[in-house]
C-alpha cells in the first residue's frame, strides 16, 4: 500500500506555442494522503489548474509533460494511454470545473447527464441509474429532485448548477475530488453552502480533495495543507497554520496582506502586490517573484534560491531566509 494517494514529483510541463515554449510548470512536487484536503493558491496563470488537469490526463494540445512523475492510487499517470485514463477518470478521480454552465450540456436534461456517468462507470441498469441520480441530487441538497432531473441546465440557478456538477463528480464515489475554483461565480451565502457540502461529503465518503482557488478565505476554513504557487513553481508549502501564522515567502506575505480582516480595531488599508505576473515565455533566471518583491536583492534576479525546510512539512524557496539564517549563524559565532 502506497503511503500517498497522490504523489507528483518534479513535474515539468510546457506549452509549445508558435511564440515559443511556455514553461507552465517548473519542478512541481505535491503529495496527498487519503482523506486529506490540499489547497493550491496563487494568482491567475500561476499553474494551479494545469497541475490538476495533468493529474487527470487532461493536458490540452500544445501542452506536453517533459519531466517528472505523477502517481495516483498506484497508477503512473504519465505512462497511461487515453483508454486507460478514461477508466479511472470520473471513477477514481473526479473534477468540478470552474463554470458549471459551460460544463453542463445545454441540450440534455440534468437527469440524462448524471445517468450517463453512472451507466458508463458502473454496472447499474437505466432504472437503477435514475434512482442513483435522484439520490445524488438529494445528497447535494437540491429540492424536488424528481422535477430537477427533467429540467435543462438553463432552468436552474448558478448555485443549483454547481450542485449538479458536484453530484456528477461524486456519482462513482471517487477517491480524489479536484475542485477548480468551484465557488468563483457564486454569491457568498451559496459559496459557504457549497464548501460546507463538500466537507460533509468528504467525511461521509472518505475522499481526498484538491482545492484550487485564489481565495485564501476558502482554504483557511477547508484545507489542512496549502501549496502557494507562483509562475509555475510552488514557492511555499505547509500546514494551514504555517501559511497563515508563519508565512516565510514574500509572495505568501503579500497574499495575506491583501485579505480584508475583521479582527483589527483600526481601519487598515489593504496592501496590493505591485506589478504584474511574469511572462512565462521569458521567465527570469532567478526567483520568479523577484521583479515584484520589495525586499529583492541582487542574487534574487540571477539565481533560483534553494529549498529551506522548517518544522514539519513547511518549506519555501527564498534568498531572504538564507540571508536571515546566515546572519543568525554569524551572531552565534
């Protein structure tokens, strides 16, 4: 029995475009045990979704895996054919996409779309599939399930459509659920309901969740571990407490400073991260965050910092930490 349900080691993935090679993922490593919740946070374009899609074998042309290994539940994803991937996709590993309206087929009823997944991956007949579809709609908190099964996606609200997407993703009780910004298009109260529902289902089914989001508030309430991504790299990784209370990378600190807080007595200004994300066609030689970092040193622009490990699973890549440790050693000496 493998120690981890998901183990991605040193993944490198590029998109070969007419303009050149876009290095979307550069040496990404992630591991996740059964029943754990991992949050992947970062700005748009940092590589969050690409990491998740590659785990499902959904890297679209012209994307290509050029290095590293991806293991899931004993399967070597990078070595599997499309036919083999189809057998585990939706069955052992499922995904909730960002926009339910574009993920659901507008010309088929909700019932048709849920039943299709059940008939494809299980040995249930049409009648059993219909009963299971009804059961799934009840499970995700949709009222009048019999009526909803006969309706089309455009007849449902955004929150309901997202619940239908969760029902489809859970149809075969997967071991891993990837949630790609599942609450982006929803209002705050519906967001809270969807997240609560996902956690309830996680406990009920014992599945692991990879939560992709740029909303740090979401990961604080849901995730045990957080990977902070920037420009195709994991710049900091640790438990939720590590990231929120002991952030070490300047980018992580910037993200946390830009969240509105309710526990302050004075009116504090939100501090945005100045500048724009790096051009992935021409990434900098050193730390990718260096051009936007207020504490940037000369070495940051020319060399990638080594990994610095702290207590537990917490690690980061930042020259400032190296400098702090070197100065601390000097004072001891």
